[in-house]
C-alpha cells in the first residue's frame, strides 16, 4: 500500500463551557485534520490542535510543517515498510511535535486498516472500556463547585481540577470542589506551571493538612525548572506528575534519571505521536514509574488514537482523555464511543474513523 498524497482540513467544534487553565482560555476546538491517501481504498486520519502556549504549534505552523516538510518525505513510502514511514515523519524537521503526531496517528490508522486489525491489537491490547477523568476549569470556587456537581451528574468519578490563577485561592478552590464531590470521588490537580517551588510545597502541605485527599499534582512549576520539579517531588506529600517538562523520549529519560517526578504524563501532541510514546512507556516501565495518558484540547480522532494506546499498556494507570466530552458535539464518524466517563473501544480496523460530518470540516 503506497502513500500517494496528504491533504489537510480544519475541524471546528464548540465547547460545552470555556476551558480555562493558568496558561490559556479556549471556547471551541479548532484542530487540523490530516488525511493520508493511498493507492488503495484505505485512508488514514490524524489530528492536531494548535496549542501554542504549550507546544508552540499554531494551525498555520502545523499545516506548513506537513505540506512543506513531512508530505514530501512521506509520499511514495509503503505502509508495509512501517518503520521507514514513521522515521521519515520524525526526521523531516525538528520540533513541530503536533504536526508529526497528526501524521504518525494517520500512519498507525493505515497500518491497522491494511491488516484489518484495530491499532490496540497491533500494540498487544484488546478491545475494552477505559475510564477517563473530566477537567474542571480554574474559576471562582463557587463556579468550580457547580461544575463539579454537573460532572458527577454526568457519571464522572475522577476529576482533574485546574488551579494556579491567583494561587492564594487554590486551597479554597479545592475545598469547594471536595465538598461538592464528597469523599468517594478521586481528585487530581493541575497547576500548569503556575507555582514557584516553595510555594507549591506550602500549598500542597496545606491541602494535605485539610484532608482534601489529592491523588496527584500535575506540573507544579515551570517546564524548564527540573530542579524545582525535583524539589517539589522530594518535599511534597502528594505524588508529582511531570507534563509540560516531558516532550521527547530524551526528556523522559532525564526526568526519570533525576527522579524529578513520580509519574510521567504522555501526550501524543507533545512527543510526536504513538511511535515516540512507545519509547517513553518502555523507559517508564524499566524505571518503575507509572504513566498518565493525556491529551490537549482535542476532538475524537487523536483522542481515539490515545485510547487505543492506553488499552495496550498496563503501565498507563491514569487516563485524561476528556476532549470529546468537553465538546458540544461529535462530528467524527466511527471510532470509539465516548459515553460519560467511559471510552468504549471496538474491533474496527485502524482507529475505526470513517469520516466527518460535512459541516464540521473545511478541507484545504
């Protein structure tokens, strides 16, 4: 099966409520979709969101990277020579991890379709249902309490709570969320790099003293401050998850060697796709570190790909794949079903993506 062309389009989906973190506010999903064409009836689909505040990638940059660098390196390659195809993507240019991830996902989709198997089976997993958390955006405590109640009414039993805007309010925010959630709901917090190292430890100590029962804290300090991350990990009563500090497999290796975090958050858009995510997972397994599989604010194509990866590796103990559940509609045909907290995977070849609602996507 030979790759004959690549085209891109823009997928637009409004959100149920604004997505607010210490780094940004987003009101709708607007992602770039990749369609890889072959000399067969099969097409492969991938997706990348513009997350300039984290990855540095914009829609224009992602499109340009694919058109001008990745596509010329990939067209003419055979899907059966899969390593050559995936390496062509990674070597086409430096950085641009989201563009690489979108095309890498589309290649895995094609590989599954070529052999009539879902990607999770290619990776050693089986079709099953996995459970995701739901994000509670940072806001006034009473608003976050209301959003918590809404999440529980939708069936969620694990929440990822954003903090960090005006850190003096963060303990009050978590107190409001915990009171609204009750004792049985698991709560994770994500500071998105907002705290200083000593400030982080003070806040986390206070949350522990108040019995807020926080499962983990994600990226408490600036991404480049690995010494600060290690300081929080060493001093915090709550396990620390590295997110923005981990893009490449080499980043993961450094953090694991330093013991700068207790856990690693793998996102396909940060590391460049499933191909590189598998390397990070192998390192974490050797090091004895657990992993979260997360996502940016993405629609179903790339989140579906991450779910297939999650279903194939037991070391992935936390799932944060709620992008499609934050959206007001699902314009993607086929793939996993997202029903409340459950992501229900099936046995369709590749990732099972069949296409898109006409009004939701504009092809270039």
